[in-house]
């Protein structure tokens, strides 16, 4: 037994010595080069072959038609059909989780397509619209903070919203209505948004300290579900411009 302990001790000492003698390696130099990917480069046939079965599987899922739109979906400010659809889908999902949610905001930069043609809507198109795994988050906003948020959006020419309306006047939000009623600074409103904004993204730092609930639902999945639920009732998507955000006359 003593010999075994001695052998183990010697082995540990030897390992320590070898480790101590190991010379650390550092990168002495490196060069950078910018490669532009274009059609002038031939596809790597081995890579294409390796990815083929995965591509087939993904394409099969992405090409599934989940519903239809009767109107073109366009991205614009201060309000747009595409933005209204996304904000409405987000609000409906949030309200299915918490009935006290009264509003929904989508950051304008998060809408990743400028236009979706009327007709069939595929699962893949929803991924193009919202390629990021942004998570639906319900934030508890005192009226004063929601007013600040509306001012914040007004200075940025308006973001997609649902359940909230306001008028942009002198780069500020005026005549703010929440669920059809004038905003009250003493009321705490539950507002749905992506976790990116809830965590202060796009310089919305004032939202970060506020109490929130991470629903664990991807906003993209909420959009897919919204369209699928309409289709199950044989209803086509048909968002309109409703003066949710408008400039003062």
C-alpha cells in the first residue's frame, strides 16, 4: 500500500514539473484579409454535398404555407401594415399569457423586411421578418415611464405599436391613449415587447430597471401562431393603417 502511495505521489510531482516546464505559447503575428463572397467563387462541392440533407429538411419546413395576406405588408414610419401585423401578433400572444397586458411595441429596426407581397405566407417568410430569437417580454411600466417611452419612439419617427396611440408633435408624443383611455402617470401598465428593448437595446436604457416577465416565447413563433390561428378560421391577414401613430396637423 505504501508503494502505491509513493508511486502516486511521484506521479503527481512529475506531472507538476512537466506542467511547470511547459512553455506558454502566444500568437506572435497575424494578418487580416477581407474576402467578398460573390458568384465568382465556385461552390465547394464537398460542403454542398454534406449540407444537402440538412438543407432539404430546413426547406421542407420553411416552405410550409401558414396563411394568406390580402394586402401588401410594407415597412414604413410612422405606421405601416407590416408593423401593425407584428405588433398585433405580439399583443395577442402576450394577452394569452397575461390578460392585463394592454399594449405592444416592436422596435422598428427589428422588422427585417421592407415588403411582403400579398398572397401566401410561409413559415420561412416569418423567419425572414424576424430572424433573431427575440423573446416576448412583458414589462410593467408606470404611466410616466410609458409616456417617456412614447416620447422616445416619437423622436425616432414612430415604432410599430398595438393598444397604444399617440400623435407626434415637435418630436414628442402627444394625446397618448392606452387601451382607448388617456395615459395616467399613476397607473402601472403591462406592455409587451422584445427582450432586446426590455434590456435597454436601441438606447432604451430607462426600461432596463423596470419589472418584467420573460415569457420564453420567441416573437417569431407568436407571429406564426397568429397567422395560423387566422387561417384556421379561414381568415386572411388584412392589417390597415389606423392612425395609431400620426403627425400633428
